[in-house]
C-alpha cells in the first residue's frame, strides 16, 4: 500500500514538473532575444588567430594542419557576419 502511494506521488510530481517546464518553455519562445552581432565579430577575432597559430605550429612540427583550418574558416565567417551587421551591434557592455 505504501509503495502504491509513493508511486502515485512520484507520478503526480513528474506530471506537475513537466507542466511547469512546458509553460516556462512556451513563455521563453515568445520572448525571442535580438541577435548581438558584436559577439560574432569578437568570436571571429579570437578564432581566426587561434587557427592561424595552430597552423603555424603544425607547419613547424608534425601536427595535423586540418585541426587549425576549421578555426580559421569559422573565424573568417564570424568576422564577416559581425562586420556585415555592424550597424546592429549591441553597444551596451555587460559587466
């Protein structure tokens, strides 16, 4: 009998938790945030030199150059996205 009560309490708790998650998820979907293109520029500014330095190290050693190449490509793409949308940068700095 106690096992049945514990099981029913567990099931009710799971159903309530799932309902709360669904309500919060739908609320979050309706509050879509605007894209901050400045972050794309910053990420590209970091990834491109990181990839270039990996390629430079791999040319001097026996490491694979294919590890650094995606960083360079993604960095260039992110720089392009950030600079292409420079007028939509969020200029507020978060502390």
